[in-house]
């Protein structure tokens, strides 16, 4: 499975991307479970509904599905997946 996470926005308006290819990873099942839960949770409320000045926006892509959410709208699974992917994934 290929998991892509993009974080954009913030004070500086930067974009950071990371990719995790779970093929051959010893913890691939954990990645799959986390990605499945994060994608099933769906998007958070729109940025317009919960504006956060200089807040980050996240996009999660895996298995042909995409979920977008503001940093304060991430579910626990989405928060864990985005943080872990940005920390452990390959920068894209």
C-alpha cells in the first residue's frame, strides 16, 4: 500500500509531503489498519466551518481514496497517521 500525506498552510504557508510504501515493512499491517481507519473516518468539517488562522490542512491518500481535514478537525487515527507518515515516510 502506498500512503501519501500532504500538510499545507501554517504561518509560513509551507507544503510538506511524505510517502510510505508499506511493501515489505515489518509493521505493514499496522500501517494498513491505521490508514483504513483514518480513511473511513472521512473528512472533518470544512475549513470555513471551523476557521483556524494559519492552521495546517492535511490530505491523506491511500487505496484510491482521499481525505482532507484541518488540523483541529483530524480524528485520532488521522492525527496519528499524518504525524507518523511525516516523521517516518520518504519526503516527496
